[in-house]
């Protein structure tokens, strides 16, 4: 029996010897766990940094327009629909194949105009309606998808008889299209620049001037949102079958906060129609549209472009030439001979005087559009309020002759004009890109 006890005791002693060894192994395993966790943590940080660097390089080397081409159509289409779904109750959503058929596969002969946005095609729907299809060219356009969706949201939120009516839109994969009602007499520039052979009498010219003024009054003062168009010019004024004007192309338009005198933003628009405080200092307000309106009125009355370098030097810039005629009491010479009528001469001169008020150097001195409409309709005498309008002198224009006749950022309308586009002369202290903020 003692030997048996001795064997058990020796067996117990062996377990005691093994137990410390096992404990050491467990301690070793436990001590290695923090090291492994630290290794994985540091490795994860390195991988994350590498991924961020690759994403940064990828975004810098591949243009957004090309990047959109790589996104599968099935993934991209619902996003665009979600963005504009809030306004689809007021317009139609067209299938791309429907518009392709309406324009006969976007045939070249159906092109109504071209611009930075892309070509505009005439189309005919199955119900016989004529439409104007504005097609975004992602590989060539300076106006991207965000501008496209902004234009849809903006146009569908405002309604007025002197604003262009958007019938619908299409967002199908990489395709972005706007569908407008077709305007039989197309755009104003084709008429006043003598490209169509159509003649307008003073009654029709005044109807167009007053309609544009009322459309701007709605945007600036009567709409539920305050809007600055930023690109009022002849090619953005569309004419229906009765020559009623409709302001088009809201691609550069900006919502304007209430109670704010102006926005500080980079320049976008068409030089020659642009207010100096906006073109030089980037101060944008409704007064910029009013300045553009003044230039446009002079164009309609004289039936010429605001800048024409083929004319004698003193006639090249229209506002400058008009003011010189006013100073010489020969303002009647500005009126196009085809609309000159002694019985209507006073009304025409009244419209020119209103245009001069719109061209005042100080933005605060330009009247609001509601007062302009009143001056045009009530024949209020404004001759005593006139001051020399803003324009460059001859020496400056010789050095910077492209300044007032170039488009810094093409923004086509449903019937875009083919006016030249030039880069801004070097040395200017502001960017040319449109930085519409969301």
C-alpha cells in the first residue's frame, strides 16, 4: 500500500511539473495577441492610404465626362430620375428611343443650332407635335450633368407667357436631353441680324421689347423665387408664330437670396451684354440682366449686333455710337430705316431713352424691371434722367477688341446662335468658368 501511495504521489508530481509549462505557453500566446492586432491595424492604415492616393490620382487623370461613360447605364439612370423626380409632375419624361425617332436619328439636316451644350434638333412626335430637342454632348460640352439638372429644376419651377416652356426631359444612361416646344420663328438674332430675310415693323419690335421686359420682371420681382438669368441676348429670345417673345436658356441662371444686394461669383455669360460690375468684379444682381436688356433694346431698334468691327471705329460698339448720336441730337439715325416712321418716331426714341437708363454705370441707378415696363407702356418722359452709358473708349477697344464681343462660357438655347466664342484676354483677375453653387 505505501508503494501504491508513492506511485500516485509521483504521478501528481508529474502533473505539477507539466502544469507550469502549460501556463507558460498560454502566457506566450496571450502576449502575441497584441502584436498581431497592432500588425493588422497598421497594415489597414497603409492599405487605406494607398487606396486614397489611387483615388486622388484617378480623379485627377480622368475627366468627369469620361468617367460617366464608365458607369453602367443600369446604375446611372435611377440616380438622375431621383434628382429631378420632384418636378416630373409638371413635365413629361421622354424615352431616348422616342426622341431618336422624332429627330430621325438626330439627322444633321434637323439641326436648329449648336452651342457649348451640344446640338439642338427639330423633331416631330407621333402625335404630330413639333419639338426642339436640346442634346447634351458629354465629350464636347462645357455644360455638364449638374447644369442640365439645374436647368430642368429651374425651368419647371417658373411659369410665364414670356418664358420658354419645357415640355419634358430625358436621362438615359449617358444621354441628357431637354425637350422644348418648337418656336416657329426661331430666335431673335436670326431676324435682327438679317439672317432670315424676315422684316419686323415697329409694332412687332415693341411687342418683343415689352415681352422681354415683362419676362424679366417676373423673374426678378414676381416669381416665388428670385432669379437672375445672366445671359440675356438676342439668340436666347425665342419667337412663337405670332412673334411673342419667350426668354430661353436658363443654363446659367442663378437663384438669388432675398435681402441680398448682390452675389460675389465668377463671371459667366456673353461679353458685350455684360454689366461692368459683374464682368470685372464678379458682383451679380438683377441689374446685370437690366444692363443686358438695355443693349438688346438698342440691337432690336438698330437691327445690328452690339459689336461690329467691320464698321468705322466710332460705330463699332453700339452703346457708344448711340450715345454719340444722342449728344449730336441725331438719335433718329440709329433707327433701322425699315422701321423708321415719323408718326412712331417719338415711341422709338422713348425706347432708346429707356435703354440708356439700363446702361447707367452704377448698378444702383438702373431702374428695376417693373419701372422699365411702366416707362415703356405709360410713355413717361425719361430724357432728363439720362447719363453717359458704360462703354470702353476707342484706345481700350483697340487693345482689347475681343472683350465685348466674346462668349466666355457658351450656353446655348433651344435655338442656339453660332456667335463666335473666344477665351478671355490674358491678365484678367477672374476665372471664366461657371461655378453655379448648389
